[in-house]
C-alpha cells in the first residue's frame, strides 16, 4: 500500500463519520472470500450527505477512492488498498415499493443484496428479476457491471440511477443515458450509486 492519506483528509472524514472511518481496517472482514489486507481508511457512510462529505474531502486532497460494495467479485491482496475505501452502510439498504402507471415500481438502495431484492419482487408477484436469484452482490455493483444470468441482465429493468459525482454533487441518470453492454455500464467517472 503506497499512498499515505494526508492528515487533513482523515480528520475531515472522521469529523463527518466518527468511528465509521477506520484506519488500517482489515478488508478480510468485508469480503465474501474473507481475504485481504487493510484499507488505508475504510469509511462506512450511512447517508448521501455523509457520502458527499467523504467524496468532497477525498477529491479536495487528491486522495484515491475505491468502492467496495458487498465484497463479492473482489479479491483483495495482502497489501490491502491505499486511499479511501468506501463501503456503503445500512442507510443505503432501503427498498421502497410504490404504485406506478401499469404496475409497481421499486426504488432500491445501492447496498441492497440483489438476491434479496429478487425474492421480494417474486413475493409481490412481480417479474423481471428472476435471473438475479443466486447472483451475489449488491444493487450498486449490479448496476456498475450490468449483472445478469440465464440470458437476462439488469439493463432492461432500470428506469433511473441516482448517485453522487466525484465532487459529492447529486446526479440523476435516466436509463437511456447509460450505455449498458455485456457486463458493463458506462457511468460517469467517480460516480457512486
């Protein structure tokens, strides 16, 4: 791990997150394979405002930001990850169902487990996410990689993606603005779902 975060970054982030900003946190505790060295600074924001504060502080000091997600589909080396590692907290795990023209709509946070969302949709009698049962990971990760299985993927069921830009500003993307392809989605650089 080469990067050493400036003290000002650590202080600014700790002021916003308190004990949810952890220096030298072993990433083995946060990955499905239970391997990996430490994050230089692991942050667990619970809200968009906290996440924005983290992104602003990191950007202001040129610190590297790495998104961890649910920790599946990632192998972290023993050397860990330099810079700020963001793992979204419980506040990003909400699921809201609402009536919409022609059916029902779901708004799911980036840290919602994709399989959990698929099972909830089936329990409500809704189709479209059946392929996602058994796919590890979160909604945020599924959007970034256009997750799929059995000839289906996330792209056709997405209407809109909300997130934050590298500068912490709110960004809302219509699905038509995102170039989804096979196991990829072209989202803005530094975008956090």
